[in-house]
C-alpha cells in the first residue's frame, strides 16, 4: 500500500474537487454544443452529424432581428450606464457630506437589491403614464427597453467605477491643478486613464446584464420589440428547438473567443512588464559595475 504524504493527499483532493466542479459546470454546455450538430429534430436523440440547424438559424428572420435588437440595446445601455455610473461615482467619492447624500446613494444602488418583478412593474406603469405625453414610450419599443436597462445597469456601473476611484491617489490630481490644469483637463488626462480598467469592466458588465435580462424586458417591451432572451424563453416553453442549441453554441463561441484574446493580451502585457523590469535591473547592474570600475 502506497503511503501518501499530507501534501500529496491535499493535492489529490484538490484535483478531484476541481475536476468534479468543472464537469458539473461545463458538461451541460458541452452536451448542448454536441447536440447542436444533430440532424434530428429531437434534441435528445442523436442521429447523424449535420449543420442543418445552423442553416435554419441563419434563415430565421425573427431570431436574427431579435439578436440585432438585443445587441443594439446592450451597447447603448452599457455606454449610457458607464457615463451615468462615472458621474455618480465622482459625486460619491470627490464630494463629501453634501445635502441629500444618503438619499443619492440609496437611489443609485436601489436597483441592485430590488426584485426585478417590482422594477419591471414600476417601469411599466411609468411608461404607460408617459405614453400619453411622449410618443416614444407609447409603443414601448427599443427606446423604452433602453431606458429600463439603463435604470438597473447604471447601479452596477457606479459600484464598479466607485471601487476604483476610492483607490486613486488624489495628490496626483492636486498636482495637476497646481500646474494650471482645468477640472476637465484633470479628469480626461489624469483621472480617466487611471480608472479606464474599471470603465471597461463596467461597460462589459452592463452589456452582459442588458443582453441577459428577461424579466424587466418582458414587462416593458411592446409586441414589436422582442429581444433575444424573450425569443429563447418562449421557444423553450413551447419545446426545445435545435435552433436554440445552434444559437447558444454561437454565443458560447463568441464569448470564448473574446475571453481568449483578452487573456492573451493580459499575458503579453505581463511578459512585457517582466522584460522591462529585467532590462531595467540589468541596466542598473551594469551601471553599478561601471561605477565600481572607475
């Protein structure tokens, strides 16, 4: 019988737990991808390999229209949420103890904790009321969905940007002001580049949440404004469709590709930083040796 050390047992246990977790998470996704190439209309019965349902997907005008609508709303919602979140975070971090501060923070973060059913119902009643005065809300089309998505996405963007602003050294901004920079110049030349990773994270988070939202969109969307989650949900309720498997596979492929290239850029940046640090250390070493020789 092989006697294992404590470290070896711990390593085996970690490997088993990690493997089980990965199988639990990714086995359903792998199954979905495999059955997207199934020729049969029954998604649980394999017959033969085929691209039949991908061809049917690209000829499904309802799904294509829903994808384009969801992408348009998601991009616009993410952009607006980042702008609103950045302004709100600046107010929270740089302006202290103003009148109504507690109410401001409460209203900015409330959409994060409110149930989506309550938020969707409240927005529906608001849009019905505004529809009598503003035509854009009457048909509850793309504009109404965009407003609804910005309502809750901006709260998450505010939290992300605020967490980065809190860590910034304000002395750099004060130094820029002492050198004659205007507040706008300080923001765009000093603050914005420093919080750009948080801005990108807030944009991606808002984009993902807007693309994924179903409950609030179901309340505020009109009959002519069907987003991708609504199409998928209605299709699943009628019965599993192989076209949905094909669509999900494409979404997974796009997300995996974007993630891979983002990871590749991070790795390359880390390598460049390591090379620069090594070159600087080597230059300092050579300089010390030259000084000693003198």
